[in-house]
C-alpha cells in the first residue's frame, strides 16, 4: 500500500534537493559533484555556503586550510557537473584558488553574506573559489548519500 505525500512536504523535499544531490554512490565509491559556476554564483547559494562556513566559527585565515583539508582528505572522486569528467581531488590547484588574497579579507567579506545576502550574483573571477567551497561543504555535511536516501 502506497501512502501519498502531502504536497507541501513534497515541495519542501524538492527544495532541499536544490543543488543538493551534490554527491552520490556509484560502483561502491563516493563522488562529490562540483557545480557549475552559474549555479554556485547565485545569491541564495552564496548565503547557504556563508551560513555553513560561519557556523564552523573558524578564523578567516583558517578557512582556506579547512576547505583544502575537506577536499584533499576526501576518500572519493570529484565529478564536474558541466563536463561529467571524473577526477581525483589532488588534481585541483587549491593553493592558487584559495590563497590569492594573502590577508584573507575575501573570506571575511564572504562570511558577511550569512547576515546580509548579496545584492547580485558573484563575479566570474571568484566562481572557482565558490565551487571549491561548495564541494568542501558537501563533503563536510555528508552529502555523500546513497541515491535512495535523497528521495526518502
């Protein structure tokens, strides 16, 4: 006997999957999907990422190390959502993408989005950094689920 899900619950579940099926099990291994620059540059996604990073309560200088550790110590592969290419986390140039600003002021400004949403999409020059933050957050939050758990 199949029970019907109320429409509101279905819509909430659907909304929670927005950019969330970022990882899935395939062939016994885990994949974290790197979103497109367009997806991760949306103001709503920047607010979500800023809230997660702010919740870690790390100093701005510690955030690049945390992001790099999440990605480098990930026991799985990454998949580019634009091309479908599968690659190892070691192939990413995290140092250049995350330490461009020696004072790490960019991270301080980014964390402000947890309190005040951005008025516009992110600039193209920071899209790669946002993509890396998205992958690190996906790994940290355990968005490495079996597909059956995504569709409860």
